[in-house]
């Protein structure tokens, strides 16, 4: 298959996810290496038809001969339909297209939250979208409620006194509100950015805790006592979350004192959720 060489694929070089999948396109031979161009280094005078704002929010594929630009999921489909012709047919189904488009926007508008990076470039981050940021927070909150609730009821049932079905959802919501008040107190105005990082810290912690929980189930199945491991591994996850929270604030230039408010809230609610026998 001859790689695309009459196009320019504009991507955010400060986004690890963008760099990774565009590099994969080159390695798979779906585009020529010269086609891959970063948004930050693009020569916009050579392609006045490209909407720079849209290219900032979504990956853009510009056809130099036809002077035509594809954005987001359309750009991805334009590349992938060559090795996978069935994709073009699927994209013609309105429901399928809307699902993929929504998934792409969900990731794209939160890409600097999913993989945090230090950005000082004005073209680095996508436009603020409160809708997609709140969708991300709800997505994180739902998973946290399910996964952490499962760990509590499975491995910490002897200590956990909170509601099994919605307990951690309430604690997660309380943390969001508490940190909002902390931002107000510390005069941290960029709550939009911080809210995303706060949600991602909880989500990644839930994922790690689930992995540990499955590992404990495996140990229990082969007859190994896991009584001491159950609270210990939860403590390990708590420590990881603390340092990840601080790391994200440092990368984003946010007030690092928010980490101590995050810790204060956690310490304050634990007597409501756990009891020591």
C-alpha cells in the first residue's frame, strides 16, 4: 500500500497520546513520515483553508492538492479507510458516526488531563469545553463508585461502614465540592483544569485498586491469607494518589497547597467510612 503523501496530518506535539498514534500511522505505513506535522510547527500560510481553532481541538488532515481539510474522527477515518475499507461504510451510519465522534471529543478535550504534560504554549491545550469536562468527571465518578465500592465490599467489608452501593460516589462528590471551596480559599481560578486532574487522580486510583483486588482474589484462591494485604494495598493506592495529585499540580502550574486540602478531606471522611475493630 502506497502511503498518503499529498496530505499534512496536524497533531499536537505536546500531547503524548497524539504523538503515539500518529507515530503508529507512520510505522504501519498508512501515511508517509513527511505527512506528519505538528500543530506548533505548521506553516499556516501554506494552508489558509485550515481552521486553526478546529485543528487545535482535533487532529486535522489537510489535502494539499484538493485544499480540503478533515478534522477529528473524519481525519482518522480518512486514514484508516485505506487499510480497512469497511470503516468508510460504517462511517455512513449516523448512529455509529455519532458514537465515534462523541468518543473522540471526549478524549480530545480531556487529553491533557488523561496524560498530564507541562504546557506554556498558547496552542498547546484544546479550547475549554465544560460539557466534555463534566462528562469526564461523571465518567470518572461512576467508575470510582463501582470499582472502589467493589474493593470495599470485597476486601474491606470488616472495616467499611458506608453504603455499599453509593458510598464512594458520595465521597467522590464531596471531594469535588470540598476542593472547589479550597480553590476559592486559595484564589486558584483555574478550577476547570484542576477539576479534570482531581477526577483523573480518583479514576487512576480506582483502576490500580481494582488490579490489586483481583490480585488478592488470586492469592485467596490458592490458599494464601490476604487479611493483612487488604488494608495495606489500599494504603499503597492512597499514597500513589497523593503523589500523583501533587505531580499533576506541579505540571499544570496549579496551587500545590490543594494537595494538602485533598489529604485533609480524605482524613476527615475516613472515620465516617471505616471503623477499627
